[in-house]
């Protein structure tokens, strides 16, 4: 059986590849399949709707709308295994979406599901394609003929995109009594009995009352009552938007399907004047208002989380900028320390010896000992600018190591160098060191 199905599927794709090279793999094609699927659903053509939404997933496997619609359709068909599979996939993308939440409530309560026999959509499509001109297909796994010819006009919708309302105004057909031959003990029996004996409106009234009391009953087999309601009242509302009865039933059907925003739009005018629907609408508006408040809180929470994320991101950027500024200052200080000119051949021999010992200690990082040697050399030869310059370098390194007071001592030594030998290269180096030290102190706030 699986082998036969695989062969049929392969045949379909070969036909598509050869017969129609213009494949619908654009956003426009996806929207076209979604729209056609919704039109099929509105006309109770569940198989046609299934194929259209499956087409969307062939092009875009991550399409959320197609998954939700397929979950709804398979729930209507009572193929709960497939319904739950598509619902699980949709919930992984948007767990808080109202339609996902509503379907989870409905499908999660079933203990002994009633499963109707449903043809496989791929096999159905393959058999439809065989022996026919695929470009003349009304819908399916190829681009519709009207799309190929460039006619991409869209019908205007009444209130929202999901409900595509058709003309002409329908007349309710006689009820097929065979659909009521099954078990009369169903939880929906009051609604089904009312439909059988009093008509569609009475059946829907009873169904709405049952669902509002126990939303879990929405997953029970309604014998096509909801589909019948959609195919009758939605076209009637399109014909006359001021028909309060058609608006009420269309709005309640959207509500039952978990489309609260759409239901709120359709039923908004009935908040002040609910008429004979007051009891049902009171409960309905309570659910819608609760959802609106929760949705508002959810959006606010998302906004707060985004603001916190942006604030943290900004704080981190500022921290990194400050660290970079400090590193740049330290690098400039070290770069401008320089080395003194060649060793003087004149001066106090003992002072020179002390200076040389201090300079060796300085190069090894022994700052305290180096400072002692430099100060001892200066005590014997206080007019030697090089001795003061190297002492300033040693104090600068102490400042870099965390002793901020050492910076002031360093500046004092560099100023003495400038005073002793203003035209010497060491005087220019001392001026550069003083500028960098002041910049460093400012960046540290000290």
C-alpha cells in the first residue's frame, strides 16, 4: 500500500514538473493557496481545503497559518491523530496564539475519539490529476489557471481575511436525517436533536450553550452542524451585512473556532443591544474580554522584556567602551615613556652608578627599589634631567599598577625635567607623559 502511494506521489510530481514549469514558490503563491483553502473551508469543502493548506506546507514547511487550519479541519473530520500532530507543530511555533490555545482545549479533552473515514489528500489529488489537463485544475498541487494567465485579483472581504464570504444568499436545504442515526447518548445530543426537529438556528443555539458551559465538547462529533452553519450564515452575512442574526451566528462560529479577534469584530455592535442573544453573548464577551486582557498583558510583558534586553545591551556596550578607553590610555602611556638619550659621560660618578642600578631594577619591574636608587642619585646630582625623567617613569608604572597617588609624583618629576632641559627631547617626552597621565586620571574619575 505504501509502495502504491509512493508511486502515485512520484507520478504527480513528474506530471507537475513536465506540465507546469512555473512553480508557485513565492509569497504570493502561498497567500493564494491560503485564500483558496479558506474559501473551500467556508463552502464546507474540507478535502479541497486540506489540499490547499498541504500545498502551502510543500512550499513553506514552517507556515503557521496552514498548520492551524489543518489542525482545525482534521478536528472537524474527527481525525484526531492528524489534528493533534499539526496542533503540536503549530504550538511549537506560537504556544500562546488564541487558536492554538482553543484547539488545545478542545482536542485535549477527548477520551474515546470518533474517527471518520477520510481519503488521503495526496492520493485524492493524484487520482484527480490522472487523465486531466492540470492547468485547468481548480486547486491542487499546481498553480491555478487563472493565476498563470495573470488574473491575480482578490475578492474584498467583509471584516477579516479568514472568512471569505460567497454569493448568492443560500437557502437552507432539507436535513439529511441519516446523520442522526448514530448513538443518541452523545454529549451534543441536545444540539443535534434541536437541529433535527427545530432547524439549524435552534441547533446552533443549543450547541453554543453546551460549548460555553464545557469547551471540551467542541471536540465531539457535531455531525457537520458547524460546517453547515458556516456555509449558510457567512454567505447570508455577505449578502446583507446589517442582518443581525447572520452577524451573530457568523461571529459565534468564529468564536467557537478560537478566532476571538474576528468574533469580537463581528459581534461588537451587539454589545449594547444583544437582543434575544443576551445570555449567550454575555458569556461570550466575558471570554473574549479575558482573552483581550491576557493578550494585552502578554504584549506588555514582551515589550518590557525587549526594553530590558536593549538596556542590558546598551550597558554592555558602554562598559566595553570604557574598558577600551582605559586600555587606549594605558597603551599611550607606555608608548610615550620612551628611553632616555645615551648615558652621560659626565657628572657625579657615584650618582651615575646609583642611576644605572636603579635603571636595571626598573627594567626588571622592581619599582620600589628602582625609585630608591633614582632618588639617591638625584640627591647627589639634582640637576640631572635624565634622573628625574626615569624617576617619573617609575612613578608612572606605580600609577598603572593601581597607586593613583603615584601619578602626581610622576607629574612633578616630569615638570622638573621640563624646567631643567626645556629644549631637550626628554622635555617633549615629559610633556607627552603629563598629558597622558591627566587623561588617565580623568577616565578613572580620580
